[in-house]
């Protein structure tokens, strides 16, 4: 049996579990682990500028490709607490990431040692498992269990805390014969599938709501097959956007209070049956549960038993991995089709398409300063079907989801439930590291951009380029809009006269100088006709320099983006589209 340090055994396990890259920041209490990374080899490392940034890089990496698990590493004390936001974000969206932290020696854990904190207790509520390993011989098996847990049932993050003396202790371990544990996934039964399809058969105006669980199960292909076989239109949630291409005739639009399409909300309200697969009925999707459920029958398929009935009781619930359930649904539906008994949905699908063609928001504004809607119109002109969009929260994300187009699974990468400001830049870096070939386009408002702007330097250092569209109105725009209900505009203005950059006319931070100071490239545009040329120039700069390129668009200070408090009460603050000239890059006019 080979003899090695527990830290070296840990690195061997990571390699055997398929880990090729880690994101982190070294420190005294985790240095033995870094020594093992160097000694064992085989795992690349991206040096973050902030440990929270490392956790979001790991998230972006995981979210990009089925089977990926992002790893983030930090030292003891504040490194672990800094990564709590990333763990919360991953936990909320069912994203498996592994956080490894250093810790004070075991003998000093209770002595208020320097940077010693009970990170196991702190991380527990936002992980599937958080553990401080006290026995060196357990280290490889704790890691094995971590990967098993992250992959099994509802995916999620794990934190492993390693005291420095545990890392340095020698143990017996044979990496050559190590094997990952098989993941456990609950599976629907044939009887459950038959009942769900029988309920679908009874409906006249059915819909499928596809959530992020479709991606976790790598089941987009089966979702599309099931929809096309049954003719049932699909409503993706924000986390499931891309599970069906936006231009597919059965893509019925997104539903919600904010990140939604007018036609999507109208179609949901016209339906009489909803089959939710891998979704959690998030409140910004449903709005009022009474309105959402009234007059409709619901089937809910989810991998987590306690998710069924959490928001409202469905008429029928199935605990299952989405891929396993869809495979059975297709089997049952094919048998009905072969017998000539599968209900046809052509008329209902055409009604949904008619709403998709007509219930549109206007994007073509020539105003200066630029209206945000025009930014997304120009992005649609420039970016193609292989673009991976990355965004987190704010009016920029809400409007982006209303107007951009997504055609492939995992090509809208969004922090859904947690929505931490600053997430976009490090997540985009993780996405780029996971997919070196795709065009990665990040989307931020100015405040999200400023939160973790330092991670642009990591993109420059490690030659991980992406285009970052920065829409700048020098405001906390979403919070300002929500303050309308309190008749105030208070503590949300970011504008000031920058003594070093008078040409930005009081918009505050000179983002171009900041970006260039971090080793990247930046362009600033102030007129709508400049947007598309700037995006094309960003592509050229990436090809030449292999660094992130920021395209800042100076927006009008105040814009209210469509949203409301209920699906039938969304406020449309701007003019609606009346013809193709009003919305020339809407999906209706691109297909």
C-alpha cells in the first residue's frame, strides 16, 4: 500500500473523480494541500482575486456542462466565510460544487486560534454536507462520500474543512484501485408514468414547465422528444431556459413576474393542465399561487421528495430524476400513439404560436442616452446560436431575459434563487474555462459589475476571454424601481462627478480606466448605432489579445422594465410592439 500525506491522497481522489481544474486562493492553513497539488499534478489551478470569486467560478464551471463539478479552495477563517455566498447560491440552484478549506490544527480548534472558525457549523445550512475532518485516514473516504452526495438525488454543494495537521499526516492509500461511488437517482415507475400521461390525455390546453432539473439530469433531448411526440408546448423557467430552442414551434415563452414574455404569461393563463418537470414553482415564476393554479390541473415531477407540495399541492406528484421520468413518459406516449389514441394538440399549439407572434414588447428605440431595450436588440443581431450568456440579477438580467434569445441547453447561465451581486464576472470566467470554444457573453448592470470587478484580472492573467456587456445607468436600477411603491428614490444613486473623467457626464465610475487597469480591454458607447460595431470590435480584440473585453453602454438614467405582482397584472411601462419595425429581432421575426 502506498504511503502519502492525507493532502496528497485528497488530490489523487479529486483526479479519480474527474477534476481537472480548481479555483482558489492559497493561504497558510491550506498550503499543505497546495503542496500536494504541485506534487501530484494533473489539476490546473486558476488564482482568484477574492475567495468568493473562486466559489462563483466553480459554479460557472459546473453549470456549463453536464457532469462538471467545480472545485474552490481557500485557507482557514475568512476564506471559508467568504465562500458561503457561493455555497448558498449553489445550494439554492441545485449546483454541485466542492469547497475545500484549511483549518487550524486540531489541538487548537477550541483555543480561538488565528483564523480558526467553526466553518462546518456556518456552512451546514447551505450545503448538502459540511464536515471538519479530524482523522487523517478518513480524508480520501470523506472526499469519496462528498462526490457521492453531490451527484446523488438533488445535486448540491459540499464543504470539506481540513485542519493543517490532518493535511500533513501520513496515511496508507492506494489511488490506483480507487473508484467513485455510483450516484443514487430516484426513478419513476411505469404505473406513475401511465397515470401522469392519462391526466395529460384528459387536458385540452396542456403545458410542460421545464425547470433546471432538466439540465441536472442532462435530459433536454428527452424533453424535446416528449414535447414533439405529444405536441405539448413548453414553458421553460429561467433556470430551464434553453432546454427547448427559443425558435422551436413548441417553445411557448417564459412565465413570471419579471423574466417573462407577454405571450408566455398569456399562454399559461389560458392553459388547463401543467406538467412541471424539475422545477420548484419559484415565486417570481408563479406570482400569486391562487392566480397561477386557478382552473388548472398539475402534475409535478421532482427529484427531491420534499419539493413536491412545498409551494402548493399538485394533483399528482412523482419523485424522480427528470431523465428517468421522461424516458417512461415517452414510452407510454409512444404506445398510445401506435394505438392511435394519443391526443393531437395542433390547434392549441397554433394558438400559443399566435400569441408568440403578436404579444411583443418594443425594442427599437433611437433615444440618446440609450434605452436598454435597444441594447438587447443589437445583441440579438450580433450574437449567434452558440452564444453562452451569463448573468445574475438586476434590471439588466430581467430585461435580458425578456429580449435575448437562447437556443441550446446551458446557454443561459444564471444564478436563480440567490442572485448575489458580483456573481457575473467570476461565473463567466468559470464558464469560459469549462467551454473554451463557445462565445461567452456576460451581462451586468453597473453595480453588479463593480462588486467583483477585480476578477477581470484573473481573466487577463489566465487568458480566459469573454465579452462583457455593461449597461450603465449609474443607479441601483431594480431597487429604485421597487422603491416606487414607497414613493422614494433613496440611497440608490451611484452617479457623481468624476474629477478624472468629466467626459462621462456625471455617471461616476470610469469603468474603461478600471477595466484597462486590470489588464483587459474596454469600449464605451453612447449612441444606439454604435452598439453593434462595438460588439464586433470586442470580438476582434478578444482574438488579438485573449483577454476579457468590456463593452459599456451608457443608458438613460431611469428606465422601468416590465414587471408586476401577478401574472395577470404585469405593468408594461414602455410602448408595446405594433409591427416588425418596433421589434425587429424578436423571435417572431427571426423565424
